[in-house]
């Protein structure tokens, strides 16, 4: 039982060291990820379209 209490106390100490992001940082990270995913998706859609059209022209 002493090990469990010791573990919980160490976990509390470590959690007090954590710096959680602010609301603004979370919002900025969300928009950055959203933008990158959108750009990559559009690029892959364009590559897929070009490959599909070029392959259809060959066949």
C-alpha cells in the first residue's frame, strides 16, 4: 500500500510541473493542423486527378 501512495504522490508532483497550453495556443494549433491537412488533401486530389486523366488518355 505504501508503494501506491508513493506513486500517487510522485504523480501529483509531476503533474504540477506540466505547463498546459492556453486556449489561444490550442486554437492556433488547431488552425495550423487544419490548414496543413487541407492543403495536403487538395494536393493529393490534384495528383489523383492528373494521374487519372493521363491514364485514361493512354487507354
